[in-house]
C-alpha cells in the first residue's frame, strides 16, 4: 500500500532531504512531490527543489508537469543547456512535438561537452537524436534521416533510430538488420526487443515475433512485479470480470518495459491467426489501467476485439479516437471505422465519414481500398455501376494473383527458397485484398436473391480461393438457398468436423443449415448426432459458467422449425419453435426472437388468407408463449443498433404484444 503523509503532519526540520530521497529510492514519487511542492512554494527559485520536483514528475509519468518545472529551471538557470534538453524530452513525451522541437533549437547542437545523463554522448549528439525522434514521430522521415547523418554512427541509439526509420519506409529486412546490430550491445533493452518482434511480425514470421514478446513479458515480470501483469485476466477468470483492480497508471516503469506495445502486438498476431480468445487474453494480460489512461493503440484494439459482443461500445471508442484534437490515433482507426460502418450497413455514415475527413481518406486509404469502399457505398443506390467497379478491382487482383503464382513456380524450378517465400507473401497479400472484393460482388446478387449468379461469381476464381474458409462457407450458404443440400453438406460438414472439439465456436447458423441439409437428404441420424454434440457442449459450458446464455442448439431447432413452416407444416414447425425457446427466460434473445417471429408472422398471414385451419390447442400454445415473451422480453431489443440509437418500441415485449393481438383477432 502506498504511504501517505497527512496534510496536518509536518516533516521534522533537518529531515526533508532524507525523507525526499527515501521516497525517491522507494519509487514513491507522489509522496516526494507533495513535500517538494511545499518547499518550492517557500523557495520558488531553489534549483535543487525544482530539479528534484521535475525529476519526480517525469518518473511518475506526469510529463507535462515535468516540462513546466523544467521551463522554470531554464529561467532560473539559463546558462545550463541540460535543463532545456530535459524540458524538450518531457514535452516530446507529452506529445507536444512542435513545442519540443522549438525548445531543442535553443540548445547548441554542436556542443561537445558530455551529456549529464549519458556521459558517453555529447550534449549535441543527444539534441540531434531527440530532434530525429521528434521528426520520426511527425512522419518526417527524410528530415529524421538528415539529422541522423550528422550523428556519430557508433552510437547504438543512432542505429536503433535508423532501424525505426527503415521500418517506417517498409524496408523491413534492413530495419531488422539494424536492430539486430544494436542488440549486440543492448540485448536486454525491451524497446529494442519489441522492434525486432515488430520486424518479424511485418515479415509474417509470427513464431519469432511471439518468442521476442515472451522475453519482454518475462523480463518485465521479474523487474517490475508491481505492474501487475495478468491481474486483469485472473480477475475475469476468477470472478467473472466484475472485480476491480488498481490501475498502475502510465508510469515511466510501464513505458520503459515495452509491455503495452508487446501485448498489443501479441493480440494482433493471435487475431491474425484466428485465435480470438487468445487475442482478448493478451489485452486482458496487460498491466491494468483505467479507460481514460489507455493509449490510442490499446483503445483501438480493445474496440476491435470486442466488436462482436459490444458493437455500440466499439463504435464509441473508435469515434472518440478519430475526434482526438492532436490526431494521435492509429492510421487504422479511420479505415476500420469505415469498414465497420459498411459491415453493419450504415452506408450513409460511411459516406459522411469519408467526406468529412477527405484528407484522411487520401492519406490512410490505398487506391484499391478507396475504390472498394466507394463501391460498397454505391451499391445501395446503383448496384450495376458498383458491380462494374468491383469487377475492375477483381480483375486487377486476379492479374496480380496470376503473376505471383507464376513467380512461385519459377522460383521453385530455380530452387530459390527466398524468392519462393517472397512470392508466397505477395500471393497471400493479393488474396487478402481479392476476397473482400469477391464477396462484395456476390452480395449485390445475394441481396437480389439471384443465387445462381452468386454461384457463378464464386466459381470463377476457384483455383485461387478453394482453400479459403470464407469462400467455402459462403458457397455452402448459396447451395443451401438453392436447395442443393448435398452440395451444401460437402462444404459445411468438413468445417464443422474441424471444430468438433469446440463446436460452439462454429456460428449457429452454419450448424443449423447443416442439420437442415441432413434432414432434407434423409440423413436424420447425422442430424441427431450433431444436435447431441451441440447439446453436450452447451451443458459443459453452462456447468462451468451457469450465468452464460448459449443459443446454438436453440437456433438449430428454430431453423428446423422454420423449415417445416416454410414447407406448410405449421403445427409441427410452430411447436418446434416454441419448444426450442424453453425456458424463455434463458433462450429468448434478439437473434432467437428474429427467427421465431418470422414463423408466427408467416402463420398469421396464411391464416388471414384462410389457407389453413389451426387447432385450438395450437392457438393456446402460441398465446401462452407470447405471454412469456411479453414478460421476459421487456429489456431485450428486437433489433440491435450498434450505434446505440434505440427506439422505445424496439423490444421483444412490444412486438410480442402486437403478434398476440393478431392471433387473438385471427382466432375470433
């Protein structure tokens, strides 16, 4: 527990210095600051008091306050250039790059006296390094290179900065060589290990990247146990995520440990490897901080990782970052927000965002990305023009895919392994850009319910996409809608079997469609076996966490019930739907209600047309279920709006009342 000095308690005369240095030695900077502030108020021009106060502010992570005190020191001791250097460093740490650069220009950059905090460097060398760092953070790479060229090349910090600039220029192999050269003398420096890991990540060498990340984390756990690595994850696992744990803030110890950067990179790697759970764990393992203390990269990643479960919160975080007055958000924020607006079909918002931030549109988006997003937005009002634009994009990507395939074949014939790896990387990159375009083309005809055309679009590039899961699943969906159930099984079944150990990781609609396909091809035993597997897995999960609601088996039964309703067997179909939602208190949700109400409305329409007669018992079951939906659906939204703009009538209870009123009239 941090020591606290009550305001009414005085430090005995003659013990101030001892008490202050004791606090500093114990890294209790806040306590030292309280005493030093009192002393500086009494002696505003005390060089010793101001110097210690600025140091404590800096070490506690309050860089802006440190910069202000160093500015006072510069006025008190204008002849000491070191204080100007410290002021500039603190301003840079605060993100005030222009101010830091301005202050640094008042220091003699040709000064050859040793730097006070790094005697092996001259003061001039430190100034030029600081200016190069500022230019690097301002994306002024050429200016940073020019400053480094005037530095001593034997300096390891110069080598590290050179590597950072090379990485920014996407000369990753050269950057890695520079970092590895620097590691010969500073192998234990966390920031350097992170830079090496980042190079491995950029080169898709994820195993090597994770190895370096693990070393950073292990070193920090040994050196700084007070940072509480892993307490966030332990809290979630042990207490359901409701417990509170003390924030460690943004101390200098946290910044120098490179833990934040390492965990963010680990989360990104796990996300790319499709290990969503491990990705979230990486962010939870990070030293605990309050939301307002989070850096832009962490806030961005948290928003993305939890988008499926908390879309409203994700949109809030991303918009908050984008509105940052100093523009200190990751470049990916703007791109991801645009893509998410399109994913959730908020195309008007995507168009507005692009228009409002025209400069970001051109600086953050590659030409292909811009054309792709423009096509998605255009498709809402001009689908034919959008399809033509997407087709042009697809043809360009196909040409690059053919070129990469040819290069791989030539490199293999020449037994040039390096060229093979390089061409494979280019092929993967081209494929990653091509697949969203292909899906965009298909969606235009999917929305028109022209499934034959969608199948034709998917069959075109089969030689390049046949091993891609997203292509297989979407093709299976097309076959399902065309009632080509055997073909649908051919693509659904291998995917589900791959996830037999944890079948709940498979989207519920995939499981439901596979069950229906089994039933429609008279493979009822296979359907029953799959449903037993889902039921067993749900029981296992609920045993571990009784509060968790799982809807997979429920949705499977709902889809089967919907199938019978679609075939005209309403009595059996509706009874299956009602049974699947027992107990309503646990099974009623936005998704399950969506499937259920479609069946009730279809039945209502058929009854209104006097096409069938319904037994009184079935009416009774329907009305009893709707009563339960009214009771338990008060706080359940009937339609999710990720932007948080909910209508008062947008509840399951309200819709259930309307449907009940319909059936009461039909019964009369």
